[in-house]
């Protein structure tokens, strides 16, 4: 079972985003271990998973697991456009020793409750008995997973144990605080409110670049701490997210490149200069407070 503070990790790429940067996975995971995270979610939104092909995604899962060597929990996001690819990725994650599988609903087509259930049930069955988590993010998929579908999955598949919920505002988040599910908060600004209402941790994109700050708020949730994380996240979101997170890691000495998979883009020179100037104060504060 997952617990605590997890980074929704970036995926190291090179060659203008065309290839995996395999040598960067070790230093990246070492950084996460050193900064006190409990685990990582590989290949989620911050990790560009939906833009990689099935073989690349299998390789990324392998690389995170090898680099972690059981020092961190490793959940693998296996959501894909088709049920067949999702099942293939979920089965692979179980075979290679992942700690959990996470699946978002396929984007673009608005699935009704029957289609939602069939898709998630197939994926959960493919990785059983590995813990399975639904990734709820209506703004990304274009539709919300129905709570009735989640309750049916919980009853029919014993390994369906929780959700990562990235919906905002709080009332949209709260509808997923269902009995029998471990809930992980996606929006950093909701960590304190979510955990006060029973969430067990956070899976955070911001933690992929600022893990100390996020882990501290998960360990000791406070409205002030969550609000500060919200401010940090809002600034990062002014830039192309994946490239900005990679740039912030590089500024901390982690050997990852800014490369992203098209159609995502890297930072412009002006954006890089603005982000670097902001990071000088933020990262200096992080160093002095750690």
C-alpha cells in the first residue's frame, strides 16, 4: 500500500525529447531518497506518460524500479488511450515488482459508467493482487469517474484500494472521500484540508522538483503550509510545466535535461531567465530551512 508523500515524477528525456535519458534515472531517484520522500509515481501527468509508447513506458517503469532498489515506493501510472494498452502496462508493472498501479481514465472520449467500469476493472484484474488506484482528474480526461463506479470496483476487485484525486476546488475533491478507499491529494493547496478529512497522503507534481517542501506539509499538515505550496505551484504553472520542473531539478544539481516530448515544449530564453531568478530565492530558502 502507498503512503505519505510521493512525487509525481518527471521522466528524464534527451535528444529534444525523442529518447529516454536512461543515465539520469539513478541521480533523480537518489535525490528523491535524500530529500525524504516516501515514493514516486512514474509516468503520470508530470511524467509525460501518455506521450510515450508502450515499450518506452515499460522501460521507464524498469528504470525507476532499478534505481529505487526498494528505497522508495514506486507506483506506475498505466493509463493509456486504449484498454488493451492499459492492461499490457498494468500487467508489466506487476511482473517487474512495482508497489502499485495507478490508472487515469482514457482522455478524449467521454466514457459512460459502464465503459468506465469495464476499463478500470480490466486494468485492475491485469495487475492483481497488486494494489490498484484510480487517478481522478476530470480537467485532464474531460469527464469525472462516477463514485458509483468506484464503489462497484471496490466490491468486485479486491486490489482496488484507493484514488489519487486531482480535482479542485475542495467540494469537487470531497466527493471522492469514499469509505474503503485510501485517498491521495493531487493539488498541493488541498493537502491540509484533504488530510484533515481522511486522505492518507499526497501525490504531487510539485514534489518532483521541490520534494522537501511538499514532504514537510504532508508530515505536518497546516493551512499555511498548503497555501504556500499552492503559491509555489501557481508560479510553476506560469511556464510549460514539465520543462519547468526539469529546469528546477537541474538548478539543484540533478542531472536531468529540460527536454520534453512534443507537442510539449521547452522554456523560452525569457521564461528560463524568469524561472531561474525566482528559483534563486526559493531554492536558497529551501536549503537554509532543511
